[in-house]
């Protein structure tokens, strides 16, 4: 299924729903935003979603994935927050870079306008000029996407210094067109183990903090480990001045894909449409309902090992650094009514450890996702050799493809010192080398937003596994890299059995490699995980999971 195309209904002005967090981060604002978008889409409205990140970073490309989670890449090449991936997955839309902004990007454009004398000699002030730029960007995203309803997630939590100017934008927009603006507070209700009772006070405080920014929430989504009971709903209603039936209970669930269905049990879309004075069109959530049925019916198991380095954050393991990979595995597994069991394997621990490497045999499939730098690199190369020699299905994504080429050059072609120049600038056999136009950028230290980014076309060769899986001669996939397969080694590697199954013909760049004497061995220079959708799993992930279930 191809992504939906938005076309706006002109019978009403565009509507804007702001989603703001309370109490603490990590309670699922992104998924709430995506789910609100989805349930409104299911009522026949064209929806788009915008994320506002309070960071001063101009985009998410310069943020460490361990701290911030995965860097998601849009088709137009903008590097942004992982929530953009959630929006695209839930709404089945290809969004644009216009749908994302940071404090840094907003200030940068205001300062550029000032330098160009666009303020006509006036003093440029934090308020209203910064919120005005935020509003301009939100309205532009609405227009470009042709949206009836734009759902905007404001990063951070109410009461933080960092997102105050964004709340100012909400307040100012509400002043302009009060009937078209709505705010949802997504808040957390703790159940302290020694007390054993759900507490509403932190959420009451969050609502007051929003009030002090001039905003009255219209709905409260109460996140907790258990559903909110009537007593809690009543209390929140009175203390936060929100109608009782506008308090939506959002307990923890096994799969994020259940959340829109739970919202609809509370008639959330009907209540929102009423609040925004929009017609309650007939609902069609059937695709989503069958997805959830498939998830519930998944009984078989498939064991996938994901080998990387971005896992340790103190005592916690952060799957967030690879969230799109994780979701793409799930989409393909659910398609085959299979439950994926995913283990995170730290590549550093595999290095020169025969016993640890042999443990990889327990996996039905191995994935090495994108990465940068030298830490754990030899562990990755050894794991690829193990997967190749032991016929374990292997999918290499970007760095995982580059390392598969290095492994092949070293152990099959017989070039023991082969490497990527990212790690060994002086290697005698640079099978992976920097892209010509990237050399200059590195030398000038122009590092932010300068990789090969976003969607490019790739031609798929006949009679290859990639062609069989895509069943298409040309595909478009998203990229984020500076290094590339070195064409000077192409003939040599091909003579030894490496199959080049995907090429970008415009730039003469190798995009997909595979092995034919293996149940499944594919490496992609691009990131297929970024365009996998729950209702439309990615063909390469489908092929990988299918091979894994057969192992
Ligand atoms: N570090 C590699 C490069 O820059 C791979 C990047 C990635 O895996 N996203 O080309």
C-alpha cells in the first residue's frame, strides 16, 4: 500500500491540536500525538503532525542517540526526532522537514531575517517575534500538507523554561482563532509502591503550570500503569477545570499499536470533533483493528539479535536508539503472525570471544544497524563472518552493509587489511571510502546536516533476491551516511561472488549487496527501516523475517 495523500476539505478553517506534557518525560506524548492523528484520520479528516523540540541544536543530526534516541530522516533529508517516525508510521504519510522544528532552527531563521533587514528597522524581541516564527512554521506545515487538522507535539513538560516560548505560540494562536485551537495535556499519574494508590496531585500541578502560561487544557490524557478510575477522573476534572468526560484514561499496554483502539473506547475522536466543531463523519479504523488482531494472534516466535553499540545508558538499555529498526522487525513479524523476541547484543563483547560468537547460533536472524566510529567495530565484522559462514539470515543496514563488504573483502577475497577509511584512513584496501563531495565538508568541519541525506532512487538488478522481494525495478529509500562502497573494488568483489543488487545510477553508487549461496544475506547502504509501516511492512524486512522463521 502506498502512503496516503492528503487533500484538505475546505468546509471549515484548519484546526490545530497542541499536545503538551506534564510531570515527566517519556510518558508517551509522541505516541499520543500519533494516535490522536490516527483516530481523526479514521473519521475522514486529513491530518498532519508537527514536532517541536526545545533543543538549541538546529536539527537532531548532531544529537547522540543514547541521550536523545534515534535520529530519524525525512525523505527531504531533514534529520529529526524519532517521534517523526511514529507520526509517519501511524498516519502512513510521508511528512516533510517543515513538520519539525527546534529552538535552534527557529532562532536561526529569525536571526537570518534580521540580518536581511526583514524586520524593517524594528527591534526584534523574544516575544512576539520568536512565537510568531513558530506560528508561521506551524501554518506552513498545515498548508504544505493540506491538513484539516494539525496535531502539534511540544517537547518537554509544562513548567520547563525551555518550552515556554512554544507555549507562548499556543497562547497567541488561541487569541487569533480561539475556536480552532485545542490543547491536550498528557500527564503521568504515579502509583507509589508503598502507598498503592494512584496519585493525581502531580497532574494537578502540571495543569496549573499550563494555566500560568495562559493555557487551559481542553483534555487530559492520564498515563499510568493502570486505568484511571471514576474517583481520579472526578478529582482531576474539578481541580484542573476539565470536563469529566474529557479526562481520557491511558493505561500501559503491551503494544503501542493498541493505543488508538483504547482511545476510541473512550470515544476520544468524537469528543475532539465536537470540541473543534467538526462534523462527526463515519469512522473507519478497520485496517488498524485487523493489525491489532494480527498482533494478538501472533503465536509463533522468531529470535532476532540486533548487534550495535548504543545500548548502555547507566543501568538501562535504550532500545530508543534503534526504534525504527525495532518497529520494522515487528511490522514484518506481525505480518507473518509471529512474535519477535529481540535481543540487544553489544558488539564490543563479541570481539575476539569465540564463546560469545558461537552463542549467536541461537538467533534465527541477525541485524547490524547503522552506526559511526570505531568502538565495537571488530565485533561487528566477526559477527558478520559468523552469520555468513553459519548461514544465519543477515540484514546489514548502512554501517551493517559497509562492514559486510569489509568482512567479505578480508575473508573471502583475501585482503586482510581491508577497511573503511572512516576507521583506518591509511588502509591499503579502502573498500569503503568517503564520498568525494564529503571530503571537503569534513576538511572545513561543516558537519551538521551535510551527510548524504534523505530519499534517493535505487535501481534493482534482475534475478536478485532484492528484486524478488521488492518486485519492482526502481525503489526510493532514505539515506544518512558519508562513506560508500568504493567502486575501484567492485569487479574484484563481484568476481569472488558478491552480488551488487541495487545501484543509484545517477551517482554510480552501490546501494544493495547480497550473497546468493546463503538463505538470506543482504546489506543496504540506505535505511529501509525508516519507511516500514505497520500496515505496510518493508519488503526487505519481510524477506528477512520469513527467512528467519524458516531457520
Ligand atoms: N558511519 C557510516 C557512514 O557515515 C555509516 C552511517 C550509518 O550507518 N548511518 O557512512
